C-alpha cells in the first residue's frame, strides 16, 4: 500500500533542498503547530536557530536546554499536517513528535486554557453515509466511520474498516507530559481524546455524537493526521491541545490560548529531553 506514495515522495524529496542534521547527531524532538499563534513563541525559545524551508513549510532547527528540537509550522488541516510530518521524519529522523496547538471543546466542562493531553487521537473525517433517496436530506448522525488504514480492501465494504481510526499516544511522551503538569497554573490539564477532521463543527448534536461514540474531548484539524503518519513511519507521537473555543458552553475562539499551550509544551519537551539523558 505504501509503495507508490513513497516512490512519489522520494522524487519530491530529491528535488527539495538538503537539510543539515542537528549539530551533535542526536535525534531531535519535533514540535509541530499549524498556525503562527501556535509556534512563534516556541521557535523564539530555541537557541542557535537555523531556519529550513520547503515550499510553505517552515522548520526552526535549534536546541532547548542543549537538546536538539525542531519547531515545525505545519499549516492548517490534515493534508498539510501529513505533508509536514513526512518532511520532518525524512529530513531530521526525529526521536519523537509532539503535535500541539488550539482546539474546540466537545465537553461543556472544558474551559478556555484547559489542556487535553492526547492519550489517543481519532480521525473524525472519514465516514460512509447510508443510502438515502433523492429529496430525503442528509443526517451525519447516521454516518458509519471508516478506518482508511485498517486494510487494503475497499474501505466501504471491509468490516475491519468500519470503525473509527484511533492512534495511541506514546508512553514516554505521556510520562513527560505528566511530569510537566504541575508547572501549568493557567488552567487545568486532562488526559483525553483529540478528534481530527478538516471541519469546524458547531452542531451540538454532531459534537455530542463524536463525544459519546468516540470519546472526543476536543476537536481540531491536524493531530490524528500527524499521528497516523508518525505511526506508519514508526515515530513515537503525542498530541497536546489547549481549549481555544468551546461551542458546547458558548466560549468564542481566543488565539492567546496558543501561547499558553506553547508554555506547557516547552516544559514537556524539557521533561522528555531530561528523561532521555537519564
Ligand atoms: N479562528 C481561527 C481558526 C483557525 S482555523 C482563524 O480564523 O484563524 C482552525 C485551526 O484552529 C486548525 O488548525 C485547528 O487545528 C484549530 N482549531 C481550533 N479550534 C477548532 C475547532 N473548534 N474546530 C476545528 N479546528 C479548530
């Protein structure tokens, strides 16, 4: 299944500028975010920074407390996140990847600035709709999930594919995230499930369905895509998302939440690097 895309990728990468590895040859930690409000602060914290660019994707290569870290601006959405993840893995051979940033709450108890550490992420963007005749409308509440990586057969007919695609967070990264929680005083930190699609959902009944059927605590547009790519390429992965908006309790988008998430992720990165040194 992977053969054809990788062949195309090899051709693309051959045409891309060559990146230097991290100065000391240790595999770096890659920290991803989609938007400037999610990466600029982290990029500004790196020491000895060199900027690498491929098309619209930017990578800040430096160190944090002496440990090699790459901050990657993936741009928004699943296609951009997958592409940025492949570029990062091919160029930097990272020890691990953290995808972080803003997200919308799926649980009314979640307040702005609360953070959800992704024990797992699910892809809530692939479904098969049951047949409906012309003129009978559409009901996404009835749609059946499709796991597009479960098998090579036709996703719509293979029973193995008729469940949500779920990607588990890496145990060592989760340990680092737990280690860093006490320093985050802005709001609360939960362990939970991050739901990903290219949609911004504001339909309360649909959000309730995702929450009930797949356990989603927040939704956004990159984590499960980067998680899937990392899993297929064998790289440990963790998603971390701050609640930037929550339509289930009437909280409008606050872009400043992105910086709070960066503060926490900086501490997670430091805890991870410290654990690797031990
Ligand atoms: N209001 C911002 C939103 C950006 S679009 C703006 O106009 O610039 C969505 C981006 O924010 C994605 O990268 C996604 O990961 C994140 N996001 C935050 N809240 C979201 C929500 N409720 N649903 C989907 N994506 C959300």
